C-alpha cells in the first residue's frame, strides 16, 4: 500500500503486483535468469488467438534455476537496467538439467584428481634431481 503523500491518511492506493509463470531459457549469468513467457492475444477481426513469447530477466538470489525449469516470477523493484522481476518459486525442475549438472560436477572432480596426481608426479621428479 502506498500512503498519502501528505501523511494525512486520507487515501491509500494498492499497488498491483504482477506474477508470471514461464520457462527458464538461460541461466548463464550470476544470480540472474531469462524466463520465456507465452502471451496470448485474440484478434477481434480474425477471431483467432495468437501467441507470442516475451523474455523477461529475473533475479535468482540462490542461483537455484537451471535451463528448462518452470518458474514463477513476480514484479519487484528494479535490480538493474533490464531486471525488475524476482524468482519466487521453482514449480518444476528439468530432470535433464539435474543430470547434466551432476555429470558436469563428476567430470570436474575427475579432472581435479588428475591434476593433483600430475602435480605430485612433477614434485617427485623435481625432488629426485
């Protein structure tokens, strides 16, 4: 609620907060996601419903969203030039994204182990000389 500008309590205006449900199409930024939202509009002359997609940038504080997730976003204060929405709920996780994240973490772990083994080998060779 927005208060009276003169602080007299004479009137109050309720601010409408818009919420949308969409699919995450990009999460390559830190604490930010791009959500695709389908907007339907009816043409009065043709009596046909048209769909177009809007992309909205939203703030994801915990970086919990992956590409393909279905999320609910809500209008909020501007976080930056292009970002004025915040992710409120993750309605459905993308199972392929979860698998690929686990696979990526496993590959990174194996790579770190190989690097550590190589460093030990180099240290042992330098110590022998």
